């Protein structure tokens, strides 16, 4: 059973599509509609959609809760959702899914942040069946006019998306080893014994079995792995987040060390000039993969002295080579 909390903006049908999808999979206990309360064209569209959604989603004598917010105010969205999530998750012990399909970037950032502070809370979007239908065809005068207006739209003062201090603990190299092994074998294992074999260790060694049992328990608590019901063995599989993270690790391990400039194919003619003066960005440096992951692992110290014990770099095994490359990447970032 689940509670749905939906942002209401310009979209109507996609919000209905999302609700109908979840109704087919599990009972819905309550629905919240967070509409734009501002007195502007965005608020007007949001109020109309919220009114119609309230009628469409009233069934079995239960009406959605309709709550006004300012989707351009991070603090207002955060406070409203925190109050609603506290009520449903903490007080009522319910699972909550947030539909962030139709809202602003500020509101989306607030929803993601507050969701990380509660268990049993997820976020989803309903992608459009047709993307970019409102964009004119490139190469036409209509497109040039649209592009000029869009690209030169002014901004205001940047609004920071504040995050909680306690973040997801980055997995150790031993834990990365397990995640890589699982993604290399379809994302699941029939038993811990299988994982131990895939990682090149001896499953008959009690110390090794205890070690892997502890590692997998940690990965389960961190949300990378989940257990599946089994009568004989401890079946495990990667969670949705675990798959995404494991694929990111594999990408790092398989990326070539040398950076080569790739010229993408583009079907449209770019041999035209704009008269608009753009702000120079020569002082901005491109962000490399090392920069990104350097920030991620900056709060965690890897014990590189243990790397040779984890990975036998002399092996020609493909999986071992992946681990070796991954360890090298993180070892370099630590320096």
C-alpha cells in the first residue's frame, strides 16, 4: 500500500497516467496534490489542473489532499513536503512515492533532499510519449527565433540546493568488488557462495564466508543490494540504485586512460552566425571524471595498502583487470 504525492504544474494527463500505473501494482491509500499557489500564468494552469485532478482522482469516497505551495521557493516546498512525509511515513508507517513530473527545478531539488531524510520514500517521473513537440524544426526561421530567445533568457541569483550533512557512505573497494561481480552476472546471485567464487575467493574457507557475509550485510543496509526470499540459500540482487552505481563503477574501470576528442555526428547545419554577444567563459575549466569522483570520495579515506591483497594485478582474468583498473582509479584520486 502506498501514498502518492504529486506536483501539479502544466501537466494533467501524465499525472493521471502515473497514478493509474501505481493503482495497477498496489493499493493507493492516499493522494496529495501540491499545486502552484502563485498568482501568475503558471499558478493559473496549476490550479486548473489541480481542480480537475481532484475530481478525476476522487474514488471510493476518498478525495485527494490539495495543498498550495510556491514551487519556486525551495524552503516552502521543503517545509510542506517534510510535514506531509512526517505524517505519512513516521506517524502512519506508510510508503510514499513522489511524482516530480510537473514541477520546477527548485521544487525537484527540495523533493529529492527531503526524501533522503525518510525511509520508504521514492521519487518517480512520467516521461512524455513525445519529446520536444513544442520546439520548431532546426534550420527554419521559426527555430532560429525560438533558439535566440531561449538561449539568451536572463537568470537571477543562483539558489543553492541545501543537502543534509549525512550522506550515503561510499562503498569500500571490497564492496565495489562485490557490486562489480553482481553486475557482471546479471545483477543477482543464487547464494553468497556464488559471489565468493565470482570474486576469485574460496567459499569453503569460514573466514572468507564470514567476511563476505558482513560485506553483503553492509551493502544491504546502504541500499545497494536486497535479499530475495529463499528456502535454502541467501539469494541477493542489486537494487535499482545498486545497478546504476555498479554500472558507473564499471564505466570507470573500462574507460581508456587517454582522453580522446570525440566529434559527434550532428544532422543539422551549424554554419550560421549569431549577432548576440555571449559572456566569455574562457576562465571556466571543463570538469573531468577525476574532478567529479575526487569530490565524491574526498570524505572517505581508502586504505591503499590493502589493494594488493584485494586484487592480483598480474592476473589476466577480465574481471580481475576491471578491479585492478578501478583500484588504480581510486588510488590516484586519493593522492
